[in-house]
C-alpha cells in the first residue's frame, strides 16, 4: 500500500512538471535584454497588429507573433533602458528608466534618433524616477505620466506641455499604476500602496479635476497594495484588480469595493500583479502574479464566473537565482503573454483551463458532480448553461472544476 501511494505521488508530481513545461512556452527573449535596470523599473509590452513590442534595458525589441519561428529584432532606442512608450503616427515618445533627468525621449523616425523633451520640473534633484506613461484610448495626443514627488501630470499635445493633476503619487514605485478607463476616459485612476503600506486607489470621474481616494473602503485593512485594474469589455462598471494575497472587485465603476482575501488560502495566495478579462468571453478573467514565499515563481489562475470563484493556480519556476518579478500581461488571440525579468512566455488560454481542470480531476479521481445550479462552461471558457444540465454529454467546467456530464 505504501509503495502504491509513493508511486501515485510520484506520478502526480511528474504530471504536474510536464504540465507546467507544456503550458509556459518561452518566446526566448534573452535574459540580459529583459533584465530590470533597478528595483523600481516597470518595463511594459505593446501589441501593434501581429507584432509584439517589448521595452527592455537594451532598447525597444519586437517579434512577429504570427510566426512561431520569429526572432527578436531591435525596433529603436538602441541601448536605452526603457520603461514604456506611446505612439502617434510616426512619432514615438519613450519613457526612459533613469535617475535625475532624461526621462522622456521623442523620436520622429521610429526610434532611430531621438531628443530629450523632459520638462524642467521633472529634472529637479528630488525626482528619482517617473514610473508610468500612458495614452488616452481614443486621443493619441493626450497622455498621463507620474512623478514620485510631483504627482500625476497630463499632456494634451503629445508632451509639448504638461499640467499637474495631483500633488501626490503612491510611494511604492515598483507597484504603482495610472491609467484611463478604456470605455470612459474621463475616469482616471492611480492605484498602489500608501506610506503606511495600505492599498489605495485614487479615482477621478471628471478628467482629473477632483479625486476620490479609496483606502479603508477597499475592504482590506492590513499591509497590501492595489495593482493594475482590468475592465470588463462590455460592462464599464465592473473592474477587477489584484493585490498582495487579495483580489478587489467593483460593480459600480469604482465607488465601492469587495475584497476576496487569499492570504489564508495557500493554493491561491500570491502577489497578484496583473489581471485581464478575456476579450471574447468577458466572464473569464486571468490573473498573473508571483508566489508569496518565493517571489521568483510565476502563478497564473483564472475565473470563468466573473471573479466569483478562482481555479487553483499553475506555477512556473523562476529562471533566476534572485527575485524575478512580472513586468506585464497582454492577450494575443487565444494566448496570454507574460513578460518577466528573464523572458516572455506565451500561454494558450484553452490549455490553461484544460490542464488546470485536468489536474483537479486527477487529484479528485472518481468524483463526479451531478449539481448544475452554478453556471457551466466548456473547456474554452465559454458559458453554455446556467442552472440546468447541458444538452450534450462531455466534460465541462462547474465552479472552476472539470466535471463529467453523462
């Protein structure tokens, strides 16, 4: 009996290792290119058509996502450590990782040459870094940037001039975010962590004239952080955002919040940095983060019921000996793209759901669910039934688990 149990445990571990290896597909970005320049850098990714653009410490690199054998090519700003960039036709404004100045670089020839257009206020000796640069979803001339000491600024002329919207910015530079609501751009947010290590999200509903700071109202009162929000594709009032062992949701456009606390759930506990609603199946949400005990490992989990329940996360061991944080998360068709300090990974959404539920089924061998009170989804995350038995036999997902319907 003991030998059989050992064999089962070994087989389970082996299946898990094989699953992880098959799930996380490396796009082979060289570690020395993706390595962060410092503790507070936040390099980002962008997708333009079928091309992926990645900000690295060696410049802007690109790869053709439609070609599985595509290689990385330098796209501009050679040997410049980049945080982010925005584009207006042939003009590119890049945010450089730097201390003491030279933050904003403007190129009018696709990054081949550029000039420093950093306003004097950002060159003050106190200003160590500008963490974020974002662009209005419909007006390419309107930008936001953030300064640790001077707050949030807006430009309506693609960085020629800037106006101050707030006098403060959340102090955790490695996990502070600003942005426009994609469906309601007059809504602007700044999420992060305050000086007392409490999670905050500061929201303006009138394009930056007035602000509403949500701290205690988030529902988590301890040491935490609010990371980058994701917005429901068809319901602009519904947001989801990860934190340190928690997930926050709002159904009224950020006015009130609900909190799911995962600190006591070892399987789902993580520093959840990035979230994304599925572009084709809005009730499916993906969450990416780092393990709490070891910041190098990557965790990915999903919800197929709009964030009510979450799957057991899949984990990819780190490649580095030291901390390997997650830089960004994007979607490309049926894939998730995860940018870490050592690589960019592509994950099939269907494989994530299939392999996660397969592991759950293996661990609960012989357990069949005959309850159909909850919403039911197929293995691609599409909602097919609610409160009734599916019309056809097969494997389905109910409450985050695979069940066999006979």
